[in-house]
């Protein structure tokens, strides 16, 4: 019995999460759509995530490009530094930085907002008034997070390619022409599309996890804090799982 009770709570929580996913999927098609909430949440997430994105992207880019260039020099293929930078930026740097920022900044902000509304009983008041909180609050946040994640991924890729150029040319003496000409050697439109799909899924899953945790908060302000901490952990686990699955599918699709 003790084991059954120990397993019951996580199973119920996972079930409730999938219920919110299903309600959100159906709520997207319900009208009227909350455009104002969508714009406000999109701008809010941009303000929350933009500066951390810049601060994480630059050193991460330098680390990846530096390591790749050293490896290429060892093999006598320094002229292919652009190909390595393009592959690293599009397939790894962009998605991984997006994971860190979306889970660490965006998802926690969404959870804190919805959790505060829950403990103030605003969510219950909305239900009493006949307003569906999923359609009114969750759907705009999920769509805004998806869009912002896609845009952040594009920003990180741009920063990585430009930063890789300056670092390779001025710090590791790579020829500018060789760097630029080899950028598209192994990385093309399919890889960029897969990278953006990853980012969109990251934003969507992180917002769903945050919404689920925020709407089931109990215990006042302490409960909100605990929910935010749990959101970071669960979002990271979910996003890295999504990254592995989508990467495997993408490699199979592009190479097959």
C-alpha cells in the first residue's frame, strides 16, 4: 500500500499535465482568441529572456567554436572552420542556449505569474464567472513562448555565426574567405528548419510545464516558490528529452 501511494501522486501529476496539454490544444481553436494577452506575454518573455540569452550565447559560442577550431587545426583542416561553426551553431548552440533560457527564465516567469493568480484565488473566480482559464491565460502564454523561443533560437544562431567569424579570424588566424565559403558545406536549410522546430517545441513544452505547475499551486507564497523551483527541474528534463528525440529524427531525416 505504501508503494502504491508513493507512485500514485506522480502518476496523477503526469495525468493532470497531459489533461492541460489536451485542453490547451483544443483551446487554441476557441474564439475569441486573446490577442492582447498574447502580445503582452510575448513582450514580457522577450524582456525576461533577451539579456540572459545574449549573456549565455556569447561565451557558449566562443567555447564551442574554440574547441572545434582546435580540432580542425589538429587535422590540418583549419579552412573548414566555417563549416564547424555553422554545424555547431545551428544544431547545438542555438537549441541548447534556447533550452537554458526558456526553462530558466521564461518558464519560471510564467509559473510565478499563474501561481500568484492561483493563490489569490483569481483562477477560481474566473471559473465562477464562466471564464476558462486555459483559454484566457494558458493558450496565449503557450503560443507566445513558442514564438519567442523560435525568435531566440534565430538570434542565438546569428550571434554564434558572427561571433565565430570574429573569434576564428582574429583570435585563431583563420582566413575570412575560407570561413564564409565553408559555412554551408554541411549545414543547409533542412538543419535550420529542424533547429527552429526544436526551439518551437522547447517553448511550447516549457510553457505547458510552467502553466501546469502554476495552476496547481497550494500553500500560499511558499507554494509558489516551490512550484517555480520544480518548474525549472521538470522543464529541463522535458526539454532535453525533446532535444534528443527531435535530434535523432532530424539526423535520420536529413541523412536518410
